[in-house]
């Protein structure tokens, strides 16, 4: 993997593409599976359209740690594509620095594509820093393997969630 290409993750889900798209874009579903295993997600706002925003707060299993985050949607093409800019934020949705690293990029551009594969769905997620300084790009590259591992856990939660919806 080229470090500068950012993240490139692929996973097949045993669920129809329409359902996979719905659980990424419907607040009633999204809060039930998004995020690290064991964390809860409170969805404060979710307006999935170009220019719309998702705002949510993730809490650790012990309730000691809470992190706000936001997505600003750029492209929404049901049921095959979502493009959004992801940032850490405060409760109002103002972009803030990541609590774990002062050099973490302020914005990450993510592109999600869903392909129908005989009733299953092939998900591809590509992501990387947007308008990043050299320090921010280096911080992202250094943590990319951990971020990828985190997404594996999130995709596991998604697979379990989808299995219970069919």
C-alpha cells in the first residue's frame, strides 16, 4: 500500500446493497453499529445530502471518554456512493483538533462505494487527509495501520448488525 494513497479497505457483506446503504445513512440504524467495539454512539444530527452534516458523540464503555465527531457530506448517490469529510468536533459541530494527537489532520476525506455482487455487497472505503500539512500527513501515515484495524472492528459490528436485520 502506498502510504500517500491513504486508507483503502474492502469488505463483502452478506446483505443487499440497498440495506447496507440505508444503515450508513439512516440515523435510526447508524448509531447502532458505527464506531469502535464497545463504544456507544449518540447521533445528535444526521442530514445525509450534499452539504448536510452528521454530528455525533462516541462514548467509551466505561463512560469516562466522550469524543464528538462530524461528517460533512459532499456526494450522496443512493445506493452506491457516499463521500464525506470527517473531523473531530465540539458539541456544536465546530472542527477541533483530535484529542489524541495535535498533528492529526483536521479533515479526512472518505469515499464509500457499494457494489452489488449477486445479492451481497462489496464495500470499498478510501480515505485520507484533506489539505494536510506535511506533519499532519506523517501523523496520518503513522497511524494508518491502527485506523485500518479500527475499521475492521467497525465493519465487524456492521456485519453483525446487518445479520440481525434480515
